[in-house]
C-alpha cells in the first residue's frame, strides 16, 4: 500500500481545502428543494422529484466513488467531481430555455415538457458530483484529525461551512423567485446557476494546485482484503442510520418550504415563496450554529452522547410541531421582495421545525464517526457504502412529500419521528463495535493480485 503523509503546512492546506469542498456539497444539494417550488407549480406531483434525482445518483455512484477513491486518490476524485458538477449545472441552466414548449409525455392532466426532463437529468448529474465530493471529504477530515473525537471535531467544523452554504442557497432562490406564479420558470434563477458554475471552476483550479495527502491510495496492483465493512455490525447499522439521517435533514426543511409556500395551508398570502426560503435558511443557519458548538465540545463530549441527546430532543420538537394548532403563530425573520429582510407571521410549528436544525447539525458527523470507528484499512470502502445510502435524502423526503399531499403537511412528519427513533437506538446501542476480532491493519490479510 502506497501511503503519503503531508507535512504540517500541507496538512493545514488540505484541511482548508476539504472544508471548502464541504461547502460546495451543500450549495449544490440545497438547490433542489427550493427549485422544486417552480416545477410543483406546473406539476403537483413533482415537488421533491428533482431532490430525488439528485440523491438517486448516490445509489449508483456510492460504491464506485469509494473504489475510485482507493485507486486514484482524493485529489483526482475531487477534480473529476467538480467537472461532473459543472456539467450538471449546465444542464439545469439549459432547462430554462430548451424544450419549454415540447411535450414528451402526459401524467394525469399535465403534459410533461422536455425542459423538465433536462432539469431532472441535470439534478441527477449534480448528484454524482456531490456523491464523489462527500466520499472525499468525510474520510479525509476524519483521517486528518486522527480519528476519534478529534476526527469528528474536524468533520463538524467542515459541516459548519456546509450549513453556511445551505443557509444561503434557499434564501437566494427565494429572493430571486419572490412569489411563485404561472410565469415563474428556471430562467428566474439562472444568475444563481451561473454563480455556481463560476465557483466550480474556481474550486477546480484551487484543488488542482493544492497538494493533498493520499493516505489510502493503492499501488497499481489491486489489493484484496479478507473482510469488508459489511462484516462490522456497527458499520451496517450506521449505513442504515445515514440513510435515515439524510432523509431527516432534507425532509424537514424541504416539506417546510412547500408548507409555507402554500398560502392556503400556512396563511402567508404575500411573497410566500420568499418567506419560505428565508425561514428554511434559518434551519440551515441553526445547523451552522450547532456544528460550531459541536466542533468546540467534540474534543471532550463523545459522538455517542451527542447523537443520543440530539435525536431525543428532535423527537420532542417534531412531535410538538405535529400537535401544534395552525392558528398559533409567531413572528420570525424572513425575506420580502418589497421590504427586504423583515419579520413575518408564520405558524408556530415552523419555529419548532426550524429548531431541529440544531439537532440535525451534529448527526452526520456523529453517525459517520461512530460507524467507521475501528475500521482501519476498510474506512475508504465504508465511505463509498455510506455515500450510496445517502440516497435516503431523496427517497425519504419523496415519500414524506407524498404523505403530505394525501394526509397533510404536518402528518408527514411522523415519518421523521420514526427515523429519529432509529437514530436514538443506534446512538444508545447499535453503534457499539462488537467485531473487534477482525484485523484492520494493513497486514497480514491483504494480498496483492
């Protein structure tokens, strides 16, 4: 096995680079839900379909991305990912003017046009990008931090930048759209797509010029191990946890945006989409706050304790939002096209859902850290598996949105409660490594073929 170690200066640059990529992941991913308000106006059933396509890519690319990481290393994987992401953004931009009048097929009373297909393809391609970037960022930060609590600490700091990008994305989309009407189209958000393309080009040249250590890059010969990450019980249960977690993280603000944008349900009659984007931005902002706090305490407070506390607290918040009468309202910071940043009257349940950002903020790092603890040489392979299961961020919100369309917005959050209950179980019991007898060092069970 070929191992490269960075000097202290190179290590710092590598950490900063990985954190920058962490922000890019959120920027691209969080375009899907707010852009869904545009398409939902034309196709009622399509609200979270773009989000589903974005995350569906993880199912196909997760394991290949992990294998790619092992064979060509972190740097080349990141560069390839940025190229793929740029192409995906170009496709979404093309959807603003190509095929807008060309019908492809019919769903119910709706004629699906070619530009919608192009948009979905772009979202799918972008999903490949963020899957590859996630495969690079998480194990790299964990390794640069030395694993354990300090590895989780770096992941949480990177997650803070991820949340900052997540805060800005729905806010910017809401500012560009204002109120969704029959005339609203992808052309209204093309400035944001151009900014994203520029950031991808800039990121490519930054990564290209930075020396990144390659702790898990193999030689030209293929290496085969006697075991795999699937042989570790806590890793398998963690994979399921990641599937549910991403569904929780995306589903809470995603359905909240649709709820607040629906004037009949939320009672917001002026600039509802802009207000919804501003409120959702607060959710991501609180994720930023939570990750910053976690980055400070993670050196002393274990991932298991953090995950236990936040999963339980989130259950109470979601349950409170479900049972809270819609007539109970509260003023929250939002955005209005006419007045700029202002206060808006929204259902009190929206506040409880937004507060969940403090809880979801630490879940990814906690689950990942617990699930790869003690894996050693199997860490890179496990990262690919985790990326495959991030598809939960598309599947579970899509299911939640379907429930919302039939049983109501708040009733759909019972699905989130069930997923949070699983994470509580994982933190308390499922995350314990019961397979410590499996060798995880480079030798003696690795053999070159």
